[in-house]
């Protein structure tokens, strides 16, 4: 894709803790080790070469390592994870310890129930517009 992509993942969708291992790896390094075979990696490097020449300008280096790093940085800047987890119970605390990038590589937003008056004000404003 040519723009940002969001991957929404809730704690109810975690059927295997291995999912979080992949997300943790991506959040910490920008890569998921072993995700690409050598052929797929070479294909990605060849596909990104023209884009890299345009975007990098004078910094462009036509080496496999530089092009791979350019590809990874591009993916990292365009792929966003939205992890929705309940802080109730031990699962969140255990996962935060096992997968530290879920905390250090993320912005945490805590959502609490809205007061009834706020819900009425927002809905009234929306309806009147």
C-alpha cells in the first residue's frame, strides 16, 4: 500500500501467545525475524529500489542491506498496531512483563466510562449539526 495501515487487535483475538511475540518483535525492532524467505526478501528489495532512489536522493545506496533497511523503515512508519486490551485481571500484567514492547513501544490510552451528561451533550451536538 502507499499509505498508513492500522492493524486492530483485541485481547479476545489472542488465540496463541505467539501472536504477541511477533507484535513484540515488530514493535522493538521493526522486523519479525524469519517472516520473509530469501526469495521474498530479494523481491522486496528489488521492488523498493525505484522508490528508494526517488525518496532518498543523495543518501541512496544501491546495496541489499541499505535497501532492506529502507524497506523496513518504510513498513515501520506505515504500519500501526492498535492493541485493545482490558487491564482487568492478570492477563494484561503478565503480557506486559512477557512482551515489554507492548508497553515501551506503544502509547497507552486508558478509557473509562463516560458520565451520562457528557454522552447527552455529545449526542445533542451531533444531532443538531
